């Protein structure tokens, strides 16, 4: 696998970031899609899954998955180029398209404001929220212990996300703008789709679906 020219990819990320809509630009939300990409740094394949849930019941109405050979190596900060093509393939196979995406990954909480949630949201021009399990950039004040506590994440003087204690005694999650959803609205949707677990239902179920896609491919 040939190592890409990272200067070119940085320029592409900055272009995608410049096209990101950081305010609310979404209509009625009837269906929410959870997106997860299973991609080990030690494997060449990328496995993506999208699960579509009806709102507000959160009953599953559709799902699709895709496995592809990665176009580039695993390089921190550039995962969108590696993972988004498989997610787009899964999107194209969905019989029901969601009105809002929750993506297991960063959005604007990224050094160039272009994590996988932003990369995918701008590529599809679909409202998207980043729901990540770990830090990519930024700092934050101490997060209180009570469930539901949240503090802002800042990077170079800019608020790029929120750290949310979604479940008592669980590691917090990172919420950030993907595309066409403000940070306040992103937080409202994440809180509304929590069902007593660390992750909101859309990304939790997408994670399970991506594991199935990967296992099926490897079988």
C-alpha cells in the first residue's frame, strides 16, 4: 500500500472543514442513522455499517454494511480517507435513508476540524454528529462525576466539542459537530438517544452491526 502525500490530504481536509455547516440545517427527524467503521490498523480491510432507527421509538427499520480494501494505511488524523468510502457504499445500499447521522468518531474535534463524522457528513451533505470514545485533540476542565455532566472541549481557543458523562462510573464520550447540526442540538440528540448505556443507541447498534459485517467478511 503506497503512502499518500499527506500535504495533499491536509489540504483536502481543510477544504472539507471550510464547507462544514456548523449551525442547524436539518428538517424533521424521522429516522436516525448510526454509523460505525471497524478498521484495525493491522488489517487492510475496512468494514462499515449503518443502522437506521425510527424516531422516537428507536426501532430498527433498515441496515446496510460494506467491506472494502482500504485505499491508504491507518494514519491518525487521516482516518476519513481510509474509512469514509466504505461508509458511503453502505449508505448507497440503504433502503431507508436517515435524516440525521450519529457517527462513531470525531467531527470538529480534530486538528484540522475534519474528523470522520465531518468528512462523511460533508461528503453526503447529511446532518451528522460525531460521537467518539477517546480524545483526538483539545483540553477540558475537570468533568464532574454525576451522570449527565458535560464540559466544553477547546482547542487553540475554539470550542470544538463537549465531553459528556453519559453513564455513571463510565468513561465519558466526546460529542462534536459533524455537519449541519449545531453543538447544542448535537448534545440534545445524544442525550435523547441514551438508554442507560455509555453510547447512544444509534452508534451502539451500529458498532454491533459493524462487528457482524467484519465477522461475515472473515468467515
